[in-house]
């Protein structure tokens, strides 16, 4: 008999009470290796209480996020890159893409926020940008 082995991942479970306009329980599942929250469940108090006391199949609303990073290791690096010079929004977006494209190889993706954040400026028209990839 051939048994197809299931791949197992290590994760973290977070259960929080959300109060405000609407009160509910928020449950998040995070892949420990990538740090990616890939599943979020919102459950009303009554349904949550029933579920944890053994009354299964309670209704909930869930968000399933991209699974492409689950089980992959997140790598982070910082690079000093040329600071954008254009201020027109479309020209600036094009310039940012051109600048980051020089570094976005082998799966690395640069932070568009970092390149425009003046707190990251290093002088000499340079800026410190965080790059991430999952391997």
C-alpha cells in the first residue's frame, strides 16, 4: 500500500479578542519559517464558545492569504541604492522600479516604502532599502 506522505510545517497559533464596533475572536495561523500569516479566522463569541466546548462546525469568516511562502525561509538584506529624483508620481514609480530592478535578482524584492522614506536617506543621494526573499 502506498501512503502519500503529507508535508508538515511548524507554525504559531494566535487567538485574540477584538473589541470595538463589533466584538469577535480573531485566530491567526503563522508559518514559523517564513513568518507569513497565511490564515486568519474571525469568529463571533458565541460560535467560538461552542467550538472550544466541543460543538463542532461553527461558522466563521476566514481570509486565506497566499501560500507561496509557507515552508520557505525568509531572508533579509539591506542595500544602499540611488535615491529617486523625480517627484511626479508616475515618473517616480517608474524610476523606483528601474532603481530596484538592478537589485531584484534571484528572488529578492525591494521595499518601495523604504526607498521613499526620508528616514532611510544616507546622504549623497543614496537610501537604505530592505530586500526580502523566500527560499
